[in-house]
């Protein structure tokens, strides 16, 4: 097993408040690695640091041994990182296929900047976009207006847009946030398929059943530090973790 992302002594300070401190993190290639913790634990700040959205104030981050500590999001995307956001960012009046085609087009700046694109270019984009829509379970919704989809379908489309950039490392920020119970199985199935297809997934998530059933490794944050790390079984039986969560929601479904 190889390490695709490594963080050492990560720290983030806002004024006098230290949101994250002395965090070491190893993300193994092909794993689903979840970051969990109570509200205010520092997991979202850590997630933003990993993606390049938030600058760290201490420590180092490397992707495939390349130091990306000072690199912003768009530069990290060029070496294989992509992320989804907790709040959907979609073209609401466009169809599912149109949203995906624009994402496919954007991954190649030469095509994205070209006004006089050939019909062949457009045909290839549509073909790739259609395949991506099928892979996220929206093959039967290609021409549906995004605003008419369920929240869960919109969340899956958001992940599909991230996949359009051909990442190896995918960061998912609360993918089930605001989702009804009917949409949860499809999201769980999608995350499993991402692992089968060779993606490495970093997941910040509050749904403990999802985390425990899908994760290979879990990092538990508490008060800005790593409280514990290990397999789902190890985390479930860790007394410190149970105390931090008041003993709730840490068993497998």
C-alpha cells in the first residue's frame, strides 16, 4: 500500500485561536479515509487545508511525495486532486448532461478557451459526459433540469462534476448533508463504486453508519487535534472516541 497524501505537523491559527494543531495524516492509495469529530473539532478546517482552500500556518502537505504546502486548489487539481462541497454549486436551470459536459470541457483549457470548437470535440465531450452521468447513477436523468432533481441526486451530480477532472484523490465534504433517507443508499453505492474504480476518497461526514460501513481508515478529530486513528472496528471500540461522542452513533449498521 502506498501513501498518496501525507500531512505532517499541520497547524492552522486564526488570530489567537488554534483551530488545528500538530496533525499528522497519511492517506493510503485506494482507501476510503474518513475524518470525523464533534462540531468544532477542526475537521472542516483540516479538510480545507488538504484541498488547498485554506492556507496552513504550520506543517507540510505532500501528494505523491510532491510538496504542495503552498499550492492553491487549482494547482493541486492538476496533479490529481478534486473536491466536492457541502453546498451544491450547480447550474440549476441546465440539464444534468449540460452540467456534466461543461465540467468535461473545463478540464482541458485548450478546448474551454476555444470558441471555434469542432463538432468532433463536442461529440466527444457529450460521450464522456454521458458515461460519467451513468457512472453516478443518473443515466436515466440526462435531460432532467437540475433544479428538479432530488437533493441526493444533486449531491451525486456534484461528485460527478469533480470526477470530470480525472482525479486520483477525491475529497468529499459532507456528501449526505441534508439528504433524505431514500437517497442514502444511492450515495453509499456511489462511494463504494469509487473505491472499486481505483479512486482514493477522503470523506468528512456526520453519518456514522455510512462512515463505519464504507471506511478503510478513520481519523477522529477533537479540539483541533487527532484524538484517534484506525480501522472502523478500532475506532468503535476506542473509549476516548466514545466519550467524545457521548457513546452515540459509533456502531456499524
